[in-house]
């Protein structure tokens, strides 16, 4: 197939208010997406990391959240931004922020997980509504249900995503907070909880649940394992946790789940039946789509630093390719980043072109491959995407310091046509597909 080169149509310069991670949601009810820029340590805010030389050398001075319109106009800032000229370290920040209507008042709130507290911020104004204090400093993953709840049900859940304290294992516990940000149920160990929480009507009863690890967690706190190939009691929290789950909604109204379960990949249907599972090196990412036409869909999985693997729904492995030699720096890799690892927690995703493509974004400038593992889509790099030289600790991962780029697929113009939004801590660019 011929190579497709995409051009950007929008560019935003964030200045001092850019984020280690960006989130996209309509926070003021105008029917258009706004941009939320998070600055903070991510999981490095947990005290177990404070003694690491790279973390100590580059720990951020503050946690800050800023909201922008799509034209680059800043709506508000909660907190104080970090100094633009001093790079700060941040890791596993992709779940520190969630948006939704927590209390049923029709206004979107923003939940910000910040270690030993969760802040509930008013979407339109950026004003603090409520604060929930937490029992430890390791809560940096948050999700909002976005559906009415009772006082003893979780309108918000928050969890640890790294080493647990005391008797808790890796990724534990998960806590439920009601709409008043009060405890709804105490900490729980959810098998495979890992780094990621989705909101999904998993049992298709008309009400959403929290999809956490291999389990459906009801707002009441009751949980059920939904992967029949997994025995909950045998899940090793450290080696078998879920790094990411992708969801593909089918034409019949159901869904399938592509689960990156660290030691193994799973494809699971909406009845909890495992269509296949396969062990691998370190299954870090998953992407479901129709990347080729010889089956209805395929599951792409990405191991930490490669390889990338593509499976048919029956588990037949179509190909396995290296990615360690595929990092792309069309404007040149900064000298400061050379020799440093990249370890982004959302390394691949489905590019909703026709046919679909597998987008790779774990180091350098993003690009996409086709169903035959060939280079198929590139994004013409804007001049401003050349990243500056910074002094960083030799043990720091490059992306933890702001090098490299992230991508999300969003309906940028609110017209039903998804676009690829590529960004770093300084700029954002939107690319129509």
C-alpha cells in the first residue's frame, strides 16, 4: 500500500502551562472538547521512589492542572505551574485525571489523584469543590462513574498502581468514594488491578461498572472476575497485572476486550469467554481493530520495548516484529535523550483510518503500521516539534523528562470525525485522518 502522509491543521503552544499528560473532555458544557494539562510527579509522588537519584534530582515543585480551549486560550489554572526552564520528572500519569458528573448536578467535575488526596475540581471554573484525604501517598489512578449513585456507592474510585504498603500487594488497594467524596467502601484487592480503570457496562444491565484488572467492580464495591481463563486467587499482582485493556464494540451491540496482562495477552468476549490467551515477554499495550481483511478484527499487542505481535481472533499469530529499531526522529533526536529508555504506558493504539492502522508512540515521533507490519502512515512533523536540549539525570527515562511524544484519538472538531492529536509538554498538533 502507498505511504500516507498526514499534515496538521492546528497547533497550540502551551508555554509554562503545558502538561506531562493531556486529557480531553467537554468540561464547560459547550459541546466542544477542552484540553486539560497535568503537571505533577505521577507515581513518582509515592515515597518509595523519592530516594531514586533521578527522581530526587528532578522532582516537580508542584502539582498543577490547567484547562484550555481548542484555540489555545487558557480558561483556568489550579495550582502553580512548574518553572518552564527546569525539567521535572513524571511517570505513569495517564490516569491521574478523570472527568464526569460526579454528583448528578449536570456539571462536569474533574477528579485529580494526587497521592494522599483526591481533589474534585469544578469543570467550568477550575474551583475546588471537595477534597478526599486518603490513607497513604500512593493513589495516582482515578476514575469517575458518570452515572447516578447511592450514598454507599462509589461515584469515584481511586487506586494505587505500584508497590503496595503493608499487607497490600502491587497495584493495591482500590478505594470507593461516594458523590460527596466520602468513603463508600474500604480498600480492596482486585485481581490484576494494575494501572488502568475503565468505565463500561460490562454485564450489559444498563448501568456502568468499573473495569479494573480482570474484574467488573460494581458501584457497591462487589466485584466479579470476567475472564474465565483467569483464576482470581492465582493472579500474581506483580507479574500478572493488567497494564491496559482495549475495547472494540461490535456491530451486534456487544464488545470484545483486548487485555495486556503483563505475562500474557487475552482476548475476551462480552460473556467473559476467553477467545484465546498467549504468554509473552511483557505485554504492555493492546489495540483492537480491523487492520487487515482476512478476519473481522485483530488484536495487536506490544511488549515492553518490543516485539509487536498481531493475532487473529482465534489466537493465530500473524506476525511478530521488532520495534526497538523503529523509533522515529524525523527532525533529529535530542542529544540529551540519546541512550535513555522510553517507557510510555500507552505505547500503541488503533488509528481509525480505513482500514485501521496500528499507531506506535513509545519513543520519538509517532507513526503507524498496516496489517502486514509495514510502515503505512506518517505525520509530517511541524517545525516546533524539534525538542530542546535539557540537562537530565543519566538514570532518568527520556519520556519521564518530557522527551518523545504522545498521541490520542479525539473528535477534535465535534463533527464525528476523529483526529490524531500529537503532543509533548510544549505543544499540541491535530492531524485530520
